[in-house]
């Protein structure tokens, strides 16, 4: 059995292992699960359309421009900050 693993420099190391070691490793990995990545845990993420990894960073590509909707009383959105904003906020 051949094992492939990162070399820490962007490449892959490969080693040949005996059948006994191979069975031992398979048994170790049988019940292993990759933790979900979070702010405090290095783990796995599901990379889908428009997402890619660069080192430790998750990046996103957007094919189209994002348009922020206008905020209303019933929906979250953007507002234009201007001189009357404070009086508007004070009214609520």
C-alpha cells in the first residue's frame, strides 16, 4: 500500500508500507472523522462552486456583482449615510 501526504511545502510525499502497517492504519482511520472548521478549530469545509482554498484562507469568486437592496421597515438592506441620519434614528 502507498500512502500520500502533504510535505508542508505544497508537494506530496509518498511512502510504501507493509501489509501489517497498512491494516493498522486502516483500522485507525475507520472511526476517524474530520472536524468541521471553525474560528478556533482547524478542520474541514465543503468547497463548492465559487469557493477555493489558498493556504489557510477560504476565498470566494463572484461571477456577478452584488447589489445591496435598500433597507426598509420590513427588510434588512443598505442606507445612505447623510446629515439627516441621526434625526431619522431618533424618531424610532
